[in-house]
C-alpha cells in the first residue's frame, strides 16, 4: 500500500464517515463497554422506581457527597460509563454513542488509539471534578452519569481538526465548523434548571479547545521510559550530529511500519530517525510519481 493511499494522509474533505466497524479500535471498545454496562444495569435491577437509576448505575455514578469522600473519587471516571435508565428508550446512551462512533473514528486516526484513550478518559475525569466543585460551591444535590462530556470533547476535536469536512445534521449536509458552533450555542443557551449537565458539556468543549490550540499531548502517560529518553536527548549531554549513512534494506516496508505506528500511537510517538525515514520515503514517492 502506497503512502498516499493510507487513511492517515487523506484530505479532510475525503473523510469517510460511513459505518465501518473495527473491533480493535478505541471507539469500538468504548462503545462496547458502555452498552455492556447499560445492559447489565437492566438485568441486575428488579425495579426502576422514580429516582432509582438501577443497581449498577447507583454504584458507578457520581454524587454530590463524593466531594468529601476520597474513597469514592474513582467515580469521577466510572460515571461516564453508565447512562440514564429512567426513560423508555435508551436515548441518552444512543445519542452519545452515535456521536462517538461517527466522529470519534477520524479523531482516533489523527491522534492514535492510545492517545485517543488518554484524551477521552482524562476529559471525562476533568468533567467529573468540575461537576463536583460546582455541586459543592452552590450546595446542590444530585447525581451525574453519562459520557456526554468526554464525547463532546471528541466531537469538538473532530471540528477543530477537520473544520471543512461534511457532516449531516439530520439530513442536511453542513461543514463541521457549523456543527461546532451549534454545539457551543446549544449548551450556552441551555437553562441551568434543566436536567442536562451543561457545565459538564462546556468543560468537555473547553478540554478539546485546550488540547488542540495549546498543542497538549498525553504521550508521557504510560511511557515514562520513553519520555525520560526524549528529555535526556533534548536536555542532556552535548548533542552530536551524525550523518545517516544507512537505510533499512526494505524502505517501503519500514515506511509501512512507521505509518502503522502513527495509527497506533500518534505522530508524536515517532523517533527523530523514524521521522526522517518517513520524510525521505515521502519525497522519493513524490519524485517517482511527479507529485507537486
């Protein structure tokens, strides 16, 4: 497969948002977890009385009292994997998972599977803490559940990365930046007395803006050894510039391996040598095919 046929090198207007299930992707894994939790909550709950979210949801969801109970702070993560069980239709779950599925796949391709997990889970935790602080500051009571904050973070990262790509609002095609504006305006205009956690939604949007515009990367998480080596190369002993006189015996295979690494862990995970190899391979392909 040539370098320009890879999905990582497609122009944003060529994004394929059609249904395409990849069971190995982060998006698929997150959807499966959310659906499993929802189904388990239904089967393990005898009765959904008014105000009762079910056995599993009541265990995982975040409540206002958790601010003073450090042994429940893990709920700032788990609340995002359970959804409202009071309605006759699981619309809360369906809407979140549809947004994650159709827009999250392109974001995962852009940043890599592992970094996608980091973005999603960290934004979820931040949204949970913002909600807890609000509940404490205004002496409010209630509970929080649902992936909306993290999903909105992913949706806005799609908008920021692919602003002119075409998406559909119901049946109307619009550029992604229009969707982004609507998401922001709808949450700003939402009534504070509504059941929608607009503070969580806006936090998710702000997380996406900070990540994109500040150039934040979470690659250091879970890769302490690699981060230490990169830091030492940058700040350590005197740097020596060596001429690269050797290239892999199979240039194309090495380029394919590097592209697969980008897909798995994002472009920031590449070493300087891998970046040079990819640049030289790209240049050779352009010259061979006379690509301007």
